């Protein structure tokens, strides 16, 4: 048996992570609403019926999140809602007024409503909506400027860590500490759709809890089914986030790795039963987890329980990192010999992928060799 963490994240009247409060379960609706406010409300109501604590969406200001070239990229696949990626994303984006309507609908049902801030303008908009917490997704976990802006707000933060290494995770915690931000949590996450058992690295939860003892640690899963999410709870995760859909066969890339209402209800029931049995009071050993789960396939559990010593970007995460990871981009046209400042740079999903966002400090203070354009990706060949 392992020592308990006594940290907590205050979200409304819930002390997430404290011993006497239940696991905080988030139904990640994301963009599984098909661009329909009515479908979104059906998802919220279903999440309530399943016993979730919270529903979460994704907020983007498209020209701030994406470069122009990324928005113009042809997007003609079976999951597309438009001829270009920009048209596709615009179809799925709700207005601020609609977000307010959905927040009020969720609150009337007794659910906490939240959203991921996918860029700096969306962060400001979500702050204005007075959400109970704001999520920073894995794609922005290395977007240090956005993290600094978020850390300066009074609103609690939940930050996913997919597609990042331990150096970046340590920088996230450093940014929070430098801004005296204590009300935040980190979620172990693997940005692979779906995440296979052997890639799940669930022991990262224990490593995070040991390395960051004053931070609430949770799990954001992209696997099929509910086995890994149960194991994450038994390893000490105090937050569980899973994508949620009404129908896995609907159009859209996230539906197939989402839980439907039957699965979500079962996951919530299993987690609440773990709590009643006292299984979530402490982090469990491998053998205890296998015994609790009574698995027919013990090897499946053991595959997810491989020991880890550090966090690295996994090969299975590279496709998602290439598609949705953020690169450093010039905010405005700049002239040769100009010395780059922080305010000259923004991190965006770009086409093609450029210098990854976590390398911002290797760019600031460098002098330009050439003239550059607004929205152009930064390349080291531009710099002295």
C-alpha cells in the first residue's frame, strides 16, 4: 500500500482529490454534437442520467488556433463537414450565445459545464462565461504563453498531458507555481485514437503523484471500452475524463473512441462501487488491481501496468501531434535584422508543421535573417 496524497482541487463546492469526495467524472462531449445545439442538449441530459459530474465541450477561435494554410487544407474524408478543414471546423463551432445556453441547461440539471480553451481568444471568452473550470487540452500543454495567461486567471484549470515529455510537464507545473496558481490538476493522457493497452502507460499516474505531490492527478482516456479507466482509478486517478457519444457509428472521428450511454453508465457504477468498497482510498498494487477487477484476461491488465521511469512522446502519438500539435508562427510581418520578442510569436496548428511550441524560448531574442510574413511558420533557418 502506498501513501495517500492529500491535495485537492476546488471546483464549485467539490474538493476534487480529497479523500472524502468522489472521483470527478467528466463526459467529454467535445464536438460529438454534430454541430447541433439540440444534439448537444441530448448529450448533456444523457451524461446526467449516466451519473457524470460534468460535461465538457471544446471552444476554438479558428483563425487564432489555425494558420490560414491549415484552414484551407482540403478535407474530403468520410468524417468531413466541409470541403476544407476550416469549413469542417466552422460547421462544428458553437457561438458564445450557444455556449451560454448550454451552460445554463447543464447547470439546471445539476451538472458542471466546462470547455477546453483551444487558443488565447477562446480562453478569454471562457473566462467571461464564468465557467467552473477551464480545460487545457494536450495540444496546448506545450503552449507556454497560453498556459501563462490561463495561470493568471482565478478559474481552476485541468491540463491534459498527451504528446508531451516530462520536461514539458515540469514546465507546466513551473508556470503554475510562478503565477501562484494552486487550483489546477494534471491528467495523464495518451493522444492516440484508440489507445492500445500496451501504449497506455497507466503507471504514469503513480509517477505524476510521486513527482508532483501537491497536484491533483487524473486520467483522460482515448481507449475503447472501460477497462483502462477503471485501472486508472485504482492507480490513484481522482479525475476521469472520457469522450461521450449517443451513437458510435455517427459521422465524426471521435465517436468510435467515445463511450456510449450504456458504457458510461457502467463506468460510473464501477467507479462508485470502488469508492464504496474503499478501493480508492489508496493507490493499489498490480496484484490488488488484478484481484479487484477479476479479469478473465489478466495479460490485458498487465500490459497496461508496465513500469515507467519518465514521460516521453510515444510513437503512437506522432500522427495526432502532426495533425493537431502546435507550431510557432509569426503574429505579424517582420523585417530582416529584427530581434524577435514574445509578443511577435503565437502557437498555432499549422500547415506544414514547424518548430514545436515548447521551443519558444529558443526563438525569443534571436535576430531575423530574412523578411517574414504574418501567419508564416517560424523556421530556424530564418534566424541568426
